[in-house]
C-alpha cells in the first residue's frame, strides 16, 4: 500500500448542486428560514462535558449541533529544552482536524491559523505568572466540523483549562456571527459560512467585559459592527453561564 | 544556440566576452542589522545582513577558541522568472549556505572573538546567474559594515566557457546552457584563491584560462568594493565630525 | 532590563514624547535623519475635525505633511515619495498632557516617514522587480518590505466560476531579524498572510473584497487570472502589516495584466485557447483596495505605526483595514490583553479617520508616480 | 511430524539454513560493527556508544538504546519503523541496561540485500555488533524465520520469493544457550531452560495454533545451530586491518571532470598551487 | 489496600480534591515512588490496583455510527482507552493486476490530545507501528473480501479509507484499535451509486431511488460480508504473572507485553511479542491463547449486542 492510487469522493448528482445555488440566492433575500429551524439570533444547543481524556490534566468535550470537539490540557509541565528561560508561563496551542471531519476526506493535518488564533484568544485570560518556567499545552481535535469551529474550540478549551485547574481571570466564551446582506445570523453552520458576506467572531471574558480576540472579514459599517458586537457579547455571556454550570455539575457529581 | 555572435563577438546581452555586468554595492540597507549591504551584478540582486558577534544561541555549538560563523541563504519567491514557493533548506540553498559560510570563515579573524557567534544572512531578491558570487560580495561588504575583523576582503566572480570562448560573469541564460561554470573567490590583497568550484568537464589548459578570467573579474570587483568601503568610511568620518 | 524599558517607555508616552529622537507623538517635527535627501513640499491643513474622543471637546488639528522628491541616478530614475502626518490635540501637548486630567484615553498618532519607491528600470514598467507584473517597495522608518505581484493563467474554483483567484504569501527574510532564521519566521509569515487575506479578500461570498475578483475572469468557469501576491520583509522595525498592505496597494496600482484574446473551443466542454499579449496591459483599479491601520496599545495610549521597540511593550494591538468608503473591511487583534468593547469601537473610529488620510495620500502619490512615469 | 520433503527453489531441505557469514570490526570509526549475511540477505550493523545522556522520554536511570534503520533504497516507511521498534525492544531485553545508566547506545542498521528473513538477519547482525562494541549483554539473541507452506509443512529461513508464496511465517528470537561453568542457577520462575523462552515473536498470516508451536520447536532447534555459529565466529575473531581511506579525485584523461570544492581554512592556496594540485591529481594513478 | 486505589489516572495528587485521608495519601505516594513493589504487592494477592482479577479485561463498550459524515464509524471504549474509527469510501480505478478488487487504506492516528507523550508535529513512535500491525492483521485475516469492494471491473472500485483516532490512550491500544476497526466495518453502509454521463461514479440520493428517471444503479449490496473476524488480547508478562488488558500505567511499569490475535474460527492470526525482559515459554503462550479465546467470546457478544441495538433503533 506504498503508493495509493488517486481517488475521488462521490460528488452529489447535479440536483444537489442546484440546491446549493438555490440556497445561495436565498441567503441574499431578507427573510428566510435556517435549515435547522433556528431564528437568526438563536444559537445552537450547546453540550459540554469535562473529563474526556483522563491522561490529560484537564479535558473537555463540546458538541454544538454537528460540530464536535475534544480539547485536552497538559501541564503545567517542563518547557521544550530549546526554549529560553521565561519568568512567566508559556501557552502552547494546537488545533487539528480528523480526516473524516469534513464531508470530503481531508488530510487531517494541523490547522495553523486556528492554532495561533486559539493561542491569542486564550493567552489574555490565563494568569501565566502562576506557572513560571513551565508550559501549558492546549490541544484540540475537531472530530466533526459543522460550522463555527473556532468559537467552539475556544469555548471548549476554556472549559478544559478550568478542568485542569489552570488559573484564569475569567472563563472565555466565543461566538461568531455571519452577515448576509442586511441580516446578521448568529452561530452559523458550515453551509451558512460557505455563503456569508462577512463574519465577525468575538472571544470575551464576560465577567470582566473584556474582549480577548476579535476578527472580522467582509465589508462592515460601524453601526453594523456595533450591532454584531452587542449580539455576540450577549451570546457570550449566556454561553459562559452554560460553561459555568457544566463545571459546577462536574465538581458536585 | 549561439552564445557568442560569430561576427561581432558580442554575447547575447551585448557584452564582450570579458565584460562584467554593471555592479553596484550599497552599505547599510537593513538598519536593524549590525551590518548589511546590497550587491547587484546586472539583474542579480542580493541583500546580506550580519548579526553579531553575539552570544552563541545554541550553547552546544559554541566553540571555545574561535567565533562560530553561520550562514543562511534564501531566495525570494519572486526572485526568478517563474514564481515558485521555495521550501526553506532545500539542497541547493543548503549547499550555497555552506559554500558562503566556509568562504567567509576563511577570511574572518575568528580567533579574536572566541565563544561568540556571527550570523550571515543572504537574501536573493533577483536571480539572474552568479547568485553565489553576488552573495559572497554582498557578505564581504556587510561584514565590513558590521566592523568584523577580516584578514582581507573576499570577492567572487564566475566565468564560463561557451562557444569556445571563455566568458566572464555568466548571466542566467548562459549559466543554464550547461557549460562549465567556474566560480572563484579570492582574497584580493593577498592574491590567494579561497573558493573554487566547478562541476563540469574542462581541459586543463582551458580551465587555466577560464580561472584566470574569473580571477581578473574578482580583482575588478575588489577594486570596486574598496571604493565603496572608502566612500562609506568618509561618510562616517563626516557624520562623526572627524 | 525589560521592565526598565517598559517604565521608560511609559514615562515617555505619558509625557507625549516619542522614544525615537525627533518623533513626538503629538507634534510634528522633522523626521529622523535618513540617507535620502528630503526636499519637502509641505502641505499644512488646519481643519476642525470632530474630536476623536467624544468626552473631550478639544479641537483636533490634523497636520499632514507630504513630501516628494525625485532624484535621477545615472542609469535609473528613482522616485521617492513620503508622507508623514499626525493627529492629536493642538497646543503644546508636552505640557498639557501632564496637567490634563486622566482621561479615558489619549490618542496620539504619528506615522513615520513612509518611502514608497518604484525604481524605474530602463524603459520598462515601473517596479522594483522587473520580472513581476507589478511590484513595490515600501519603507516605513527602518521597516522595509517588497511586494511583487504575478499574474498567471488558471482555472476558477468550481464553486465560484465567475471569480479569479488571489493568493497572498508573505515571507520574513532572516536578514530582517535573526529569529526568522530557518523556520523561525514561518509563524509570523503565516499570521501576516492570513491577516492580509482577511483584510483584502472580503467575506466567503466575495462581498467586500478589496480586489475585484470578477475582473480577473477571462472565460467563466474555464480560464481566469491567478494573482500571486508575494511579500518579503527585508528589514523589520515594527508595523509590518501596515507597510505590507500599503505595498500591496501600490504594487497593484502598477500591476499590468496582459490583455488576452480568447478563441472559444468548438464544443463548450473544450478548454478555450487564450492568447496572451505581451504588449498591451490592462491597469488594475486599486481605488477599492483598503489600507490597514494598526493601533498599538501601550499603557493607556494607543499609537499608530509602532516601532519594534514600542511593539515589545504593547499590551495589545488592533489592525483595522479601511476602504475608500470608510467601511471596515477586516479586523484582527494581536496581543494577549483584553480590551473593553467600547475601546475597540473607539479604536475603529480612530482607524477610520487615520485610514482616510493614509488612503488619500497613498492615492495621490500613486497618481503622481504614474504621471511622472508617463512623462518619461 | 517429521520433515516432509519440500521442494525449495534453491534445493535446500526444509530444515536447512542458507549459508551464514559474519564479519566484525569492519568500520573503523564505529565502536563496534558487524556484517551478517544469510544467503543474499545482508545487513551491516554499526554501534556507537554508550554516549552520555538519554533522549527525552527515556528512563535516565537506565541505559537507553536507539535503533536507526537504513533501508537499501528510498525513504523509511511504516515497515521500517516497525522493524526499528522490534529491534530496539529485542536488544533492550538482551543488554544489561543498569550498567551504564543515563547513556545512549545507537545501533545503525544498514540493509545491503533483502532476500527474505530480513528482520532476523538484522537482529543477528546487531547482536554481533554489540559484542564487537563490548556492550555488556546478558546473553545473545538469536533470530530465525520459520515459514509455514500451504501444504502445512515448516520451512526454515525462507527466501523472499518463498516468503511471498507461503501461507504464514513467524520471526522468532530466542536467547542462546549459556555455556556456563557453574551449575545452572536454580531458576526461580520456571524450570524450563532459558533458551526455550521466546524473546520476540512476530507472525504474518493465519495459521492453526498447533502449527505455531510446531514452528517454535523447529525454530528453537535451528537457533541452537545459529548460536553455535555465533560462538565459533566470536572465538575465531581475526583483527581486521582498517584500511585508511585515500583522497580521491575524479579524473578523466587530460580533463578535470569535477574539482572537489575546497575552501581554505588554513590552506589559502595561490593560483599556481591550485594548478599544481590539479596536475598532481592527474598524474596520480587511479586506485 | 487493594480496594483503596482508584483507576490509573495520571493526575496530580493535589488536583484530585483535598478529600483524601492521610492514609490514602501515603498509598498514592507509595504508588508513585515505588510503582513496581506497589504492583507486586497487589499481584501477590492476585488482584490489580483497579480491583480487577489478573485475567479480566476492562469494561468494553461499542457505539456504532458516531460520525455522521462517514460511511461507517464506531466509538470503542476499553476501560478508559477510547478509539474513534471512521470509514470513508472513495472511488478509484483499480490496478491492472487486480481489476475486480477494491482497496483498503488503514491509518492509526495518535493526536496530541490522547496522551501527554505525544506532541504536535512529532507523531508518537508507536502510531505507525500500530498502523502497520492493524493493516497486517486485517488484510491477512481475510476478514474483508476485496472483491466485494469492486464496482465496475477494471473501471471503478471502492477505496476504503479507515482512519482510527485514539482519543484517550490508557493501554492496550492495539486491542481497542482493532475492535474499533472491525466495528466500523460492520457498521459500514455502502452508498448506492450510478454512473454519470462523463463516466464518473456519483451518489444517488435516497429520495430519488424510486424515481424512474434515475440512471441504473451500479451496486446493490449495502453491507460488507465479514468473514472470520479477528479479535485480540494484549497481556503483560511479569515474572510468572499474566495480566490481561493492561492499563497505560501497567504497560509503563512492566515492559513485556504479548498480543495474541485469533479469528472467529480460532485460528492464529498473530502472536506479537516485541522483546521485553521476560521470556515467554510455551506454557505461557498457551495460557495467553486460552485467555484470548475467552476474550473473543466476550467481544463477539458485545459486538452483536451493539449491532442488534442499532437495528432496533
């Protein structure tokens, strides 16, 4: 099996391609219903559990609709030998996908962009001074990708960090919003993400009212940014409540 | 293909066989580096930056009685006609890095800076033949700019043999013709050869001629580089108000 | 050492003095001396802009300097132009800053002199890289970047048959800093590439893209131009993203895309023949290409165009790309510290303001460069 | 059971091994080296070490062993990774790991020829190289490949062609029989002699359980022979004279084909020197 | 003493809540400082720290179809060791020497989340080895008839990509991986396909099956027939003890392991003992084989239960 022959995934027949075109046109209209029946400003139901991997210091599993993610936290442990001395702790993040996470079989390699975004989203929330000279590793594996992957990873990672007992200023919650013409659609699925005009993702510490990460693509007016940010911040604080209750449950159970 | 016009004796780009392309050197192109220089040979354009002498970064590489000299050669994506993503550390760039490192190490007075490290970074902005030579020349200028003690200045030039004519300073088209390409590096004042590379067949008497031509080229470049350094020193003097 | 540098910087900033000689945060003076002769044509605009901080009713004065100088070398004509501008409160700020009550934030902005060079190689198109379709070199103080643009024929993405493709790759040369040696620059390179992609290419559906992708299509679903934007950081002294974005804009402005003639194949399934002209070139419309403004937060202040020394002490930085309509086309945040949402909104409005000026200067200088190129 | 008559392409009987050969101390820079061949399967093993320090993840209180497998051609793949791991674990069980704590011994295995039973050959070669390097060992590990033909008979040391044809085969590694002057120490665990225990077993293909035990028995008998060979070759060790490598210059009559690069460290040569060297090279008879 | 210890987690003592009594703390400390004597004390009483008898495997569960985007998938847990396996079918042109056979590509992954040993960018040493072992065992056992993966002889055949992800590595990785592999194969639903105009194989959506205009289907069978399924058991050999189904802690303390794979007709597919300080004598090997036979019965029942549970749903 040294040289695998080239293969191709089953393409859907022409009907379903037309369906995709239809959807794309639909998104441009002002009023349409989402495929999972949610309203525009409604998030997917979130399922969160701690303790997915017992070999790790802390871990968590998150399921938001189709999107399924496991995050393990290791450490604080010895930094790599090549690393120079550091008075504060280090944070090392890595995000990878399984080969079967997407409808078409992928390579299952590391996702560098998400790894660095995860790092940026978390480093502001962790009190790095509490573990000098050592490293905390946050590793995420996306089992199935169904849209809004990065926000789910970030939220799940914050739960795993709390499970590992890493000191944080606050829990971190992350929510993204897609822009279609005039509409703002919160917590998009991958189908919606593929056709969006723009996207805004906020990671924040709700109790401190601080934004640790913010990315934006597409063309936005200031008023719309305002609206989207408010929408996201509101959803973040609700999400943080879900995370908090999950932690309480784990501690009491 | 005819590389030398049989009637006029001119080369494809209008040079005579013993003509060098226009050369230009500029000192101090990277303000943050300890020493830097730009060197152009016709359309070949390279930047060299020197960092050091400084503390050895990887302690296991430290040499106790001399300085550690390191070199990295990299090519910009747009440096050649056809755009290509170049992975770092491919065979060719590793080899050229080694050649540059060894050549420069030979002229740096490494014993004066024990337990320290000197990094030579060369970046090719445009490649049109003779990048190896241009890199060495740029590195020499940059080392001088960084004030690193050297026993002499090293200059390099290539020569080839096409259409039964020894040609000085091959450009890309001549270089890719597949003929012999002799790259020579000399210590200008001491009149010693410090680098010699050739990977093709050449009868010995012709090899002698070609090498001689390349050495002449090196000497001319040395002349120019001396001028650039002198001008730079005058500027420094002027700025310091000496 | 680091803490000392921090306190020193903070002290300087709170005095509204820049740690760089000759670059106050709020007041203009001559730029730091550089090698290039700088015969300046000076425009001073006194205008009453709406105050940047809504709580502060001080009149904001904007000083815009633009300077261009031409020097003709023996074989090539080098064209330099530069600008520098600042916004802030009027008056002698070095003193008022100390005495003013601790307001929420003081905004103090000053760009270093930007040098955008388009060296003209004998009789050829403008550009520092002759073999590319377009190129530019931008210097921002000691930051030096080169951008080259190459257009190649390709096939459109099956899901977007009416659009061409653009790929942005940034490389950090080890000449810029020893830490970029080997694979050391990869992390920063990919981060810059992604940030620029986010800023220039708009949303997934293609809305809000700075580069009009549909203009790159030759035959729908069959042939299109693939635009490869390669950036190289030659020297790094902070604010790489802004410099790269400006360089891309300038490079796009002098990008000539060859005119093509298409012979459609007999059957619709055939790949059409494309004839690429090597004489006629189409210019690229760059008015929609946004500029990027990075606001770096040091202490309680945020500053534009931070040097690497200033960046080393930043708590966080927000890069905002602004297009000609004053719309935000992309935003990325760097640095660990969290920001209050209202601060971000405030930064956006500042960036919009700064971006407008940066845009108009870049545009006018591009026009000037083009005009002088045509004169030749 | 008995040996059924099996037709083997090379005319061997079912129980017959290919000719064995072992030479040691053939690399003068390595601390120990050995070349082991079984017919056309040839493996060269070199041992470097013990060197100070262990890799991350290894127990620093013990010696650590590192195996690097170099295939004859091409890149190292999954199969080679598996071989590396098996070889490492096998050699770990043979070496006295407590004698040189916090050291690493590297074994480099270079495949010269693969004509079946490659892994057993590599294990035998590595063992000989460890002996050559003077690494303290408990006992030798002796490896053999037993094949099970479609007809249900066992053949020893199959060639590559046979390996591909047969239904199943097992790589088995046993300790060699100790030649002790002392009366055998009372074994606390088991009454069975140590050479009956399996160090390593790797099988390929499906076989009935009884056949595996049949293979074990036959393998054990063959290993006794191999360990006898091992012992003899160790005793009759002839010091091999290390040949100094000579400086080689590629030349062609009256033409320099390649000028080996030289970069002056201490020897900045003048132009005349270069030509002299070149001429010298060309007058030099080719060795 | 035996009952006092918890499962073999690698967590900090301090992290597991301050509720431990002083005596228990000492046990935990003893376990960390002198792991081997700790285990040997247990073995004397024929019990393991997690209260298992020596020959018992941990609780095993199989969940079929956890990955919606795959054609077949299974989540297997043996104790805390968790494996997620998924099969994706793609179409390939079969090779000339086997025109009517499909192909298998089996890959075992150890992502960094599964164990503190694995770091990103540096895959675990054992991952390629287990990959190789798995494909050897699955191919040589003849469980799958590759001819069933053929679509159009010489033109198109299925390439089954089986990817197994270890989500939690707590010993006996090969056993769990093999079980997840065979479970996902028994869950595999082959999509119904037809041939499009340009000669590519395309999927036929379920709602179009009754439609008359749909082009003719290429395949009819939606299930693979699995012959002689292989089951495995890994045992640790320590002195004269045999410990079935070891945890990661047991594997790290007692190094000699032996893996026996038997197929459903009790033939030997593999005996894998890579070195180790303990020598396996014939009697030991026989004991391991007997243990594997018991384990096989257990696993067969668990697999059948989960399959029938799925059909009911």
